[in-house]
């Protein structure tokens, strides 16, 4: 098959790769129809870390990508809820499929969890085909219910936004700050308003992203132009009761505690690097509740699906660019550059 393959930092190639085989009897093979690039993919693209060692030219080759949708073309004998021909999406990672965490909808808590497409342990879905282990616990049937855009967002970005926003203790009538206006941050703006925030302040250095946040109802500032000071001025020096960090950039992480009001909550979902630290003094002196973590994707689907089906959550216009799988290297380059108003990229595989 053809796939996007990690060959080293800033070296994603469209090339031949071995066809996937069923890893377990509860696995399926998906023929991928569409996939996308996540902001966390850029850590490996930059040669940084994603929880382990940094990515280098010596890292073994692997298929990239953990955001993908497709059609089941083969199913193991123990798969119960999917059959050949079903259209489905997969959560960003898979556990063992047998432990309490997996069986109760929390595969990312599994001691043997692996994320698709961040290493050779579980090949990714930026490819023509992908094996999805433990299909019954990590996949969602999308037959006739979801647009391709919403299905792709439910693999990670939308679910992570919901996870992060709901852990920020948003109160009706409260002030919220969203730091970082990539796809997750922009969905976070929309969700914060749905949850009753009176004002949502949004920070990002890219003007086109600030403009999108303002269309959603946020008040947007450039963090490189006294953005924090503007938020503090607008809140009479207090800051916001709820701050959602959706970037992972060091400058974004560093801005969160100064933006958080006394007694407020700071929720982090951006993947930090070893150099990133928080001030314990500010946390203690301002009585800040700090939360961070990796989203349990499957546990958010029951909350998000009704919002999508009833049109309450729209997430419109996030897929700003479309590429073919063969153009994957250029897609990564553009997504990394933030040029041309890029927000999120859809890659057509079929």
C-alpha cells in the first residue's frame, strides 16, 4: 500500500509500506477514505517528544496519523459490532481491549495503550489501509449519521476540546480564556459559549485564527502584542475564572497562570515538552486548580453526538485545505507553517 511514512524530522514521505494484517482476533482492517493532521503530530515533525524519546533520523520508520475514517474491509472473528462494509471512525489510540479501563470506555487508561501513528508500535492511518485493534471498544459506526468533517473531528480534535473545556469549570455567566486557536481551540471557543460563558477571550498570534474566533463570538487578542495585559484590563485585573490551554507551545503554557483569576481553574491539553514548567508559587498564592491530561475519546461521543445531530455544535470552516495522500509532505509543511490561513487539513485517500 501507499502511506505517509516518518523518515526523520521534517521528512514525511509518500511511499510504499507493508499492508496491515489483523493484529488480534478483535481487530479490523479499515480502508481509509480520509485522514487529517493533528497539532501533536508536529512534535514528531519537529524532532521533539511525544511522551518518550525525541524523534530523530534513527527512529524506525512508521506510518503516521491518528485521525482517520474509513470502511471495514476485514474483521477478526471476535469482532462483535462491526462487519465488512461498515463506515467507521477510530479513536486516536487502542488499549488491550480486555482490561477494566478498555471495557468501560477508557482505553487511554490501559497499561498497554498505544496511539496510532506516533511510532512503530501501532501503525497510523495516514495510509490506504490501517489495522484497528480492539475495534469494538475504540471505533464508532458512522453509517449515514455524520459528515466526513465531523467524523474526522470526533477521532480527536473535537473530543479533546470537549475534554479540556469541561475540565476548566466553566460557569454560566463566567469569563473564559482560550489560549491557542488551532482547531481544538476554536472548537473550545464554541463549546465555552454553549456551556454558558458570558465572555470568551481568545489568544493566538495568527490574525486569521483570531478572526475566526471573533466570528464565533470571542474577543480575540494577539499574545505577542500585550494580549495577556488586554485580558487583565478587560477583567479589571482579575483574569478569567476558567482558562483552557489548547496549544502546547511554550509561550502559551507560560501565559496560563497569569491569565487565571484567584480561585480559578486552568485546563491544559497541549502536549508539553520537558522544558515547560509551571510556577508553584502562582498556583499556591492564587489558589488555582490545575488540570491536564489525555482525552478519553470514546467517553465524549455520547455527549458530542447529540450536539452535532441537533446542530448546536457546528465546527464550521475548520477544514481550510484539502490534499491528496500523495501530497502529504506538502500538507505537513503547510500545516506547520500556518501560512495561507490554514486551520486544519483534510487528506483524501480514496
